[in-house]
């Protein structure tokens, strides 16, 4: 990444999480990648690797401390990261935020988590955009 002009450096998990405003994960993990205590107030966590039963990137004890957003709650609960969330956890569809029906981040020190397990309509939209760009 540095060779391409991006300021990047390798770091251990705990100091990297503690220093980050945004933590993004995109792995095939089946166990948490870091500890919930490493996520400071105000952090946004984006996870996109959990897209099948049994996959997991985040520590479940992070969820009670955070506001939980996802593409589609039913899908996230079934195959996404929130299959590991408590059964009563409120999962908010990101479309509700984008449409203005639900507020996103409410306080600057609120931890937010977005689980992107993906929707086929997103793939179709991106395919259309790529095709349009090529024409």
C-alpha cells in the first residue's frame, strides 16, 4: 500500500483498534478477530466477512455496547455477523437510516456496528454501474 502512496503500516490488534475511528473486517474468520474491550467509545465497526452460518469476525460482547445496523435484519441474524448477537438485540436495517425513518449515530461516543452480509440488488446495481461506465 505504501508503494502506491497510501500511508499504511502493520500493527498489532489491540493498539490498532484503540487508535482507530473505524474498524473494518473482511475475512473468512469463524472466531472473533479482537476483544470488545479494544473498541473505544465513538468507534464505527464495519464487518463484511460473515456471510454464512458459523462465520464470525466480531466479539459478541461488543453488541450490547453498540448500536447495530445491517443490510437486512433477517439475513444478518441467519447468516451474518448478528447470528452471534443476543436474541433480543435490536437490528436496524440501514435503509431505515438512509430514508430518514431512523436516526443513525445519536451521540459522538456511541459505538456503531454495520454488518454487510450483502444483498443481490446491491450486486446488480454495481454491475449496472460498471456496464454503464464501460459504454
